[in-house]
C-alpha cells in the first residue's frame, strides 16, 4: 500500500519479520547534492502515541547501534542497547511517552546503506563502497521523513549519546520548531583531530585486510573480518576509562596461562581476551562498508561549519530546552566539549541545563548502570512536561 509516496514494507519483503521498514518513494537529496532514489528506513516504536501526538521522543543511536533500543532485540535475542533506560516505569517511560528509534542512514540494520541493493544501476548488487558520502545532517533529514510519516508536528524530546548526541544537536539546529527539548549526552558539536585520528586507524585496519577487496568483498563472498575486528577493538578502548579497565582486568592473566609456557604471541592477559571477544562479536553483526561510511560522517561533523565556524550563530535560531550531560572520565568526548556547547547556548539565551556526572566508566557510561544519569533524564523530562503544560494552559 502506497500513501503519499510512502510504502509500508511487508515482512516478507524485508526477509525478516522483526524489522519494521518504510520505503520513501521520493528518495532523499543528500547534503552533497547527490540523491538516493530509493530510501528505506528501519525503525522500532515503543509505547503509544497520544491523540494530540505530543508525547513522542526520538532516540538516536551511536555509531554501531541499531533501532532496538528497548526490550529484547528480536534478531540477537539480547536486551536492547538501552533497555535499562527505556521501558515501563523506567526513566524514559513507555507508559508516558511514545518512543521512536530508527536505524541511521548508511547503517546495515535495515535502513538504506552500503549493504542495500542498488536500484539505479544496470548491474544488480549491493551499493558497497559506491554508497554516497553522508553526513549527520543527512541522517537527521532521513529521520525527519519518518517523523513526518507519523504526522508529529513537534517532538517532545530528541535524546542521544555520542553520535546520537550529535544527531540531537543537529535536530535542534535544523528543525528548531519541531524539537521541544534536546538531551545530548557524552557528545560534542564537532569531531576533534584526536577523534578523527582514532577513526582513521580503524579504517586503515579494515583497508589493510586482504579480504577488503577495495570494498567489493561481497562480490567474493568474504568479509574483512580481521580488519573490522581490530577496528572495533581499538574503538572499544576509547569507550572505556583507564580506571574501568584496571578495575575489570588489571594485569590479570588468563587462567590457562598462569602455569603454562604459552607462546609470546598468544592471548596472555584477560584484557586481551576481552578485546578479541568484542572484535569477533562485532564482525558477526556489522558491515565494514557501513563502519567506514558512518565513521566518516562523524569525522565531518562540525555544527558550526555552515555558520562561518561560529557555534553561537549555529544556535541562534534554536527554540529547544536543552539538558547537556557529560561524564567526568570520558576522554573521548570530555566535559570541556560539553561546556563549549553550553556556553554557546547561553550566548543565544537558550534554556539549558548542564550536568557533569562523576563516573569512572568512561565514554560508555551512558549505556551502563549509572543511577545519576537515570535521575537526571527522568527529572528533566518530568520538568519539561510540567513546563509545556503550563505554556499550553497559559495560551
């Protein structure tokens, strides 16, 4: 069934009945001027949309995340990546709010990306390395199509951590009338040289894998598993703090290594085994071309670039209420970056709260058991809900 150029993709068309998809027949014009003539967006919803359509919260996932934010992921059979935060009676309460989470453009979890079949090419096959370069802005513009499909005039909130926080900021800037509140967590208004350097090392690990095949590995029935695993291992180190690694592993050896004379190149330390486990798991669920595409989109992100390098100008039209959250041990997106955002918002007179949560868990703290984060998010949402009710009553 097609309505206004939008098609609800049936389960047998996705070949996975667990994936909800929409096909947007009009496609999407990217910020670089190229057009995707075929755009599918995979998404999940939780809770119920109110009759006034005023309780919708968009949650934006990080680099390698997906749309399964809550409950049990029907594909992996594991809890959703933020199931401790989203659900009935939880800080983002699905008894109160209608939650939408879409897989980002360029990913490999159902939304159009390098692993999607091309429809604008004579030879049938995946996009692969030929998938256009995308930006965080493109991701947000694709999400906007999804929100319009639900006929939601204004999102109650946009929430995200890391790359999800970048999307939350971009939403507030690109669509100021459609975001009542924004909660960017553990993020930045730009990707620093250090961030770009870490991403480039990961990409080079992928490119150096003999199975990379210049990005056309799918034609040969292989994947650059070793390179992709190393990329994930390296990135995962940046998500943790030194204290977290020391507490969890220290210099402890593998139990099998304690009384053996293993080769020097074997896995000797527990932290090594942990990283190998993270890498091997990642290879089974993520696509190398998508990793390259999305990590590049993060690298290009600079909210001030289109405003003469002035972040204050970028925020000059925002109307959202902001709650900016950072973590004291996050060295990938340190608190100093959040302060830059807050200062710029203050300069334009925006309504902004700022919280630095003391934690030794590093960048990944927003995904882990952090009670202070729960209290901040639930308290902020309750506060802006009361505020909007007062505004509506006054009008």
